[in-house]
C-alpha cells in the first residue's frame, strides 16, 4: 500500500515536471526562433532591390598628351621583310567563319 | 590595306602586307629617363646620346627608347622602365600611358586611308591573379584611343587566338596556341577557327629575370641581357651563376605553366571533345630558350594533361607569330 502511494506520487511529480519544462521550451526557445525567422525574412525582403541598377565603374581613358616630346632619331623600329603569303590562310578562315 | 599589331610587355611588333610579303616593324618596349642637373650637363648628355633613339621632354629630360634604353640602364647598373607590366599598361609607371602612346604612334604611323583596319592583341584574364591592377578593358580602351587618334578602325583579339590564326592552318585551325611573352603566358584552345577557351597566367620571362636577379644579386636588366645572349639549356647546370639561376627558374616556370594548363582545362565545361590528338603550338620571346618546347611537352605529360597530344611544336618565327595572326584577323575583317 505504502509503495503504491509512493509510485503514484513519483509519477505525478514526473508529469508536473515534464509539463513545466514543456511550457518553458514553448515560451522561450520555440517562440524566439519563430521571431528570429520572421526578422530574417523581413531583412531579406528589404535587401532585395525592386530595380537592380548598376553604375559603370569602368576606368575612363582621358586625354593622353604626347605633345612636347621632341624627336631625336630617324627610325624608331627595326624593319624586316618576310616572303609569306597569307591569302590562303585568310580565305580558309573566311570560309570557315562563313 | 590592313595591319596587325602585337602590343607586348617586352616587344611591340607591327605587321603589314606588302604583296606576297609581310613587313614587320619591331620595337623593344622599354624606356629610360635621364634628368640633367645643370645646363652644361644637358649639353654633355645630348652629345653622348648621339645616334641613340631618344626624345627630349618639355622639362629638359631625355627619354631613351627601345634597346638603347636597356643598354643605357645596364651601363648605369640600373633597370630600364617599361610602359607595360604583365601584358597591360603599367599602373606603377607614372609616365606609362604617355610613353606607350608616343611609341605606338611612331611604330604604327598614321593610317594610309580613312578607317584603315588594324587588329591588335590583348591578354586574357589570368587564372592565377585577381587584383585591380590587372584591367584588360582599360588597357584595350587606351590602345584603341591611341589608334583611333591616328586614323585607324581598331579591333582587338586575344593574343593566343592570334597565334592560332598564324600557326594552325594545317590542322584546320584546331589545336592549342600558347604565347609565352615577357609578362604573361596566354593560352587559347581553338576548334575549327573558333576560340573555345582562353586564359592566361601571370608568370613568364619577367618572373625568371626577377627570381634570377634575387638569387644572384644582379639587376633585372643584367639578367635579361645575359638570358637573351643564350648559352644555357633549360634544366641543365651552367658555370655562369646568372645563367645557372635562369636555367633553374625556367624549368620551374615551365612546370608551373604545365600544371596551370592541365588544371584549367581538366573538366572545363567549354573544352571541346577532340576526335584526334591535338597540335600545341608555342611562340613568344620566352619560348626561344633552348629546350623550352621539349620541356613543356615533358611537363604536360607529367601533370596529366587532359587531352591527347599529337605534337608540341615551336613557331618558325616565335617573335612575329602573334603580329602575323593579328594581320590575318585584320584581313579577314577587311
């Protein structure tokens, strides 16, 4: 009789403890996660621009001034002549490229 | 009339057709500035520069150009400067744009007719470097602006693509072109005249000079002059310490290039399925060292190159091949 009563009380205590732990988890952990998910969704939505427009950041070529350089030579480069006919290469490539 | 232009880090080469001949104009891409300190020094320096290629600037300084710039720099135990660095207009040199513009205008000359076609080469995006200093489109715009100013209708093509046009006629423009310049190594995989994969690496001849210079304590210019004098074979020891270092670093460079090539092409989505073993053609000043082509073939096999190789051949005219390819491209457009 005494042992049965003790077992009954132990089961009741376990059930109450599980209930309290359940409430704690539900209130603090799960709800926080749900809130966090909502926040990140909103943030993501804010980050997506409606019209994505790029600005051209390519470096521009400004005036390249070579005036004022006084030439002091006859020929700047060495010249060589080769007997090479490129007309067959040109025709073949023209045919291949249509 | 059309023209081709190879705007390289170490050489600028113009090609133009003259009947059944091609006329090449070669210019060594270098300059060296001498600033006289007194009016007497100005007169003495100008006398000393007799028969040299130079220009006088508005501030009184003398700008030596081409080979003479390198000779003068070596004489003074210094290094000649360059308007280009690693295949594009140098951002490190304050005077780079002005000097490159002057050189290009002088080498190319004014267009003989309105909107004469000219095709010039540009490097591909490197696979081993990502920084703001490497801006191909800005470089392309600069060259285009200069050529436009002297009356040309200018178009650009990739440097290794030009090499394929010059060298792969016998294989129906199918194969791989590797242009080994001073600043970069450019690669193009071509199938029936269409470039399918293009890329570059930023280590080439200048890297060999720089590393050999660090190892021996000699300036880059001295190493460059010794290297270009020949007298060494890649991978073999040499009694001359500079050439010994050059030979060793050359081998390392070839190994690096072969590994980069194999890695970049393995599983590449755009790589064609070739029916037959392919031809690889090599050109450029850096490829002129004895043993370069054989060593490259050996290292490609060692690095599990993903395609079957029929032959690795050297261009008959490694210094002019890219300019010739540009001229062919210009003639196709014209």
